[in-house]
C-alpha cells in the first residue's frame, strides 16, 4: 500500500465546527424578504372521490395570498420514471391515502396559513378501501388504481437452470419471512423555500439528496424548462433515501411562489413526514433454498409480495434491488425471482437505506441458519464455503473485481470467539452471524456519472466544485481529502462548494452508496487535470520536465531534489502571469450496464460486502433483548477516512438494530398511529451497544485510490445477525419483524406449547 499524506488518515469533518456551533444553515433557517408561509391540506379519507373543492373562504381570509389545487398544475404527473408515474402532487379526482395532499395555501404567517386550511371545503364521496396486501390481491377487492388485483408491477428473473439445481440438491426447504413498514426517521423534517423571480426563474432551497434530480422533477411538474430552475441543498439533517424524490414541500412552495411572486416557505411537521413522505417497504418473502450435503448453495427461488401503498413513487427501486442483489454475496449458480408490487390504501412506501436489500437479506440469512441447523453444520462454515471471491462473475453477470467477504466472516467471528462460544452460552444467551452486501452505485438511467471542477487560487488554496450532496455522511470531507492528496496540499487549503445546480457541475445524486466511488473519481480526475496544468507552468520555472515533478507539502518540487521547488501559490501566480487559468475538469461515468432482469448485467463498478456477529441476552420474563456484544467487519476497498468509515458502519448498525428490535410503523385503517418520535421507537445513541468495527481493505480497481461505498452494505447483515442470535439463545426462530419483546414472548410461548 503506498504511503499517502492525507487519504487513509482519520480526518475530522470539514463542516463539523459549523454544525456544533450552530452556524450551519438548514433549509428551515432560510428567511427571505417578503417571505410567505405555506401549509398543505391532506385528505382525511383513505379512499374517496373528490366531488368539489371550494377555496373561496380561505382565499378571502386576511393575510392569505394564494390557494392552489390540482387545477393550478401545468406540468405532468410525477414519478421516479415515466413508466411508473401514477400520482399528481396535488390529488386529482380521487384521494387514495390519509394525508394525500389536496390543496395548499400561502399566507403572511404560519398561523394564518393553518387557519386557511380549515376554511377549505372539500366534498368527498368515500369509497371502499383496502389496507392488507393479501386482501388487496383478492378478486373483488377495492381497486386503488385501475389495475387487476391491485398489482402495480410484476418482476421476474431467472438465471441458470433452477429446476435442475433443486433436483440436484441434497436438501431443500421453504419458509416465509415478513418485514414491517418503517419510518425513515431523519431528524430534520422535510422543508423547502421557493422564490420565483420576475425574470421567470425559480430558486428552491430544498431538503434533497439529489439536487439535479429535484430540478428535473420540478421542471416536469411545474411546466418550466430545467434551465429556469435552480435547486440548492444546504446542510441536511439526515436523508437515508427519504429525501430523494419530489415532496409536497418542494412542489407546493414552488407553485405558490409562482402564483404570488413572493418567496414561500413550507416546513413539514413531524406528523406530516410520517404520513406523507414514505419509508421502508414491508414485504412478504417466500424463500425456497436447495443445498448439497456440505451446505453449498445449489438454487434459490424467491417469491415476494411488496406493499406499495397508494402510489408507486420510488417503490420500483427496492423491488429491483431485491431481485438483482439476491445474487449476492454468495456463489449462487441458479436463481429465480418473482416479485409482485401491490397497491393498498396505506400511505405510499418507498426507498430507505439499502432499498430492499435489508428485507431480502433477513430472509436469506435466516434461511441459511435454518438449513445449517437441519444439516448439523456450522453457519460460519456454510457462509465461508459459499462466499464470493475476487474474479467471480455471478449468475446475473455481476463482475466481482474485489471482495473481502471471507476476511469479514473470519475476522468478525474471531472477534467474538464464535467457534468456542456458539451454542454454549446458556439459556437466554446466544450468538448469531449474518453476511451482507450492496452495489456501489447502480446503473439506473442513461448515465451514472458525476462531474467535478477543481479551481486553484493564487493564495495557494483549491476549491472543489461538486454536484454531490453531503447528507450527513461526510462526503464533502472525503472529496476534499482526495483533492488534497492529488494536489499535495494540507486539508486546510482545500475547500468545497457542493450541491447547487446553478454553480456546481452535474451529479446524479446521493443514493446507492455511490458518492465516494463516483463523485470521488470525478474529483480525483479533476485534481489530476489541475495538477497537470500546474506542472506545465512549474516545469518552465524550475527548468525541469513536467514528468519529473511531484506535488507535496504545499508545493511542487523536482523528484529527488527537494531544494529545487516552488510553493503552490507561486506556481499558480506563474500561471496567471502567463494568462492561464488553472481549472481542472473531471468526469467519471463507470463502465456499467443498465439493469436487465432477463439478461442480467454488471450494473455497478464494484460491490461491498460485510459480516456481523451479535451476542444477545434475553430476559425470559419480559422478552427484552439486550445486545451484549457486536462486531461488524466491513469491506471498504480502501478507507479514505477511517474515522468516517467507522462512523458509517456504526450508523448502519444502529439503523439495523432499530429495525430488528422495535421499529414498526403502526397503521390502522390507513392512519398512522405512532406518527411522532414519542410514539415511534427510533434507535438512538442511548440504545447503542459497544460495536467493534473492523475495516477490511481489498483495494478495488475501479474506486478512487481503491475505495468503494459501504454504508448501505453495512446495514444489511444487522437484522439477521440479531434474529440468528435470538435463535441460539432461545431455540425459537422469528420469521417476522420486529423482534419486539411481545413477539419474543409469543414465540417462546408457542415453542413451549409445541415442546
């Protein structure tokens, strides 16, 4: 491994001081001259026809400046992609879930805006509704949309000879697993401030993970050319894929600003976020797995029902990922998948960190343990025998350039003395393991690229311009590290401007574990370009060949002759003296293919892997589960910022522990009954057990300096590691989530009755 000056070192976050001192500005902090305040009216019905909307009284209320309904929309229906678009931002003709936006108002203050909502008279004709996904699929069930059995989409894939794989199997079994609906749980609620100028341009400060996507969505729905829409992301209080689409805050603030000619701010309440902004999609997964005598995988077939809620939104993404990532992280020659995406009158579900992969991993990792138990095999050995290796090509044509899964399994198990302690901890105590994976980016459109600019200043500083959005994961810091390493500058001399569609170059967005790999490569290429330009200038000044120069310690010198050097600022000044502006340009579009469920394809430049081991203790009287030990080993390619990488893994584990133990969105007749952090049990720092994080670094040839994204992959093993540990502790198998105290006690009682 080369010796680096900046990367590979633990570096504090560049925005850290501003955040801890309260200087950082979030979207809700924006206050513009003549600003109005908006509120959005949601439907009280889960399913109803809109007969009439009377906004007259609201519009006449003193202080109200505008009221908008679906009739004010000039643009298109919206969705992640046109083929799944099925919703207007403000309901048209029908409402299909409680809280669906129907109208919005702008007033001089929030109280007046709220009062105006109460004056809008909407006449509804209630319709039969359906809230259970299995009931929704029955003939004669109420139709949420005009589709048969409420099935929005059917996805199928098959690779290899699955039937033969099962015939050749020594042992096979079928089981069903159920995952619950979850709230995203970002601390910052959704908010937007929109300002439509007299020149016809719209500027939106938005809580968004993907400013360029947001610009396109606003252009489509508002009927404005993209060039007339500017989206700016400020500091973001968490995203977890829950701020990656178009939300009523963004659209309604923009529409109201266009109507009034004044800036409009809309900030959602926590209840608004719970009811209108989506979360993790619940799934019913029936899994059939066949293995040989030693537990080597011969074939897997997954039959999956995913609850869409009332609209598609981003729900195709978790459906696609459950299908394609079923091929990871093991050698699996034969795989078949059938997935049904089903409408109900519950609030729309969608994308949350890992996007479907945590659900399918819970099923597969549980199934592997169940099979190992039947065959008398150690679950660790089963996973080692099946783990992918560098150079492998999966059945659906994923190309595995680097893979540290085997090392992750061995190191995580050794950390908690797996072989000595599994099955020997006594009643109520147990240890369990699971493996995980994720794609690092994923080709889902015409490109998967990121662009960057690196501007050099005569003071000796560099500015990185990147469209990538830092949503709290520390990507701005990592991008600055990459530029500093290439340019030979200290971190303090590199600054970044990011996520402003008017100023920064194109980036697809922050999702799919793509920023470090994709935006990082773009910044590296731009930095190399800037350095090359500077070398040409310095070569003349130093009377040397550009090939003989190196950048380090804030200057440029001749290799092997450190006394023959000049400072970075003098080199830039030399360029200016010659009339040259040093501006590095970088574009990285990975060599990947679009996802195809029929033929497969290498949709990601690299793939991350991990293994986790959990130790638990269960209170037999209360069902409470205490995590007494936890190790997470994660393949990160190369840790550009080890401290940041460890933080990402720990955050992923915390996310997974909440899903495993108690998080559950309670829905009754379409209404969310725990729409607050008081009632929705979110996993916090106070609940976090000590986690031993092990970074495994098999350098990846496609990543910047060998790095790859890993935060979502770090989440996927957590839930099954906990449920597998519970089985070791209690001898009962939980196939439905969460593993709440009530469910644990119920499983123990059922086991006692059967025993």
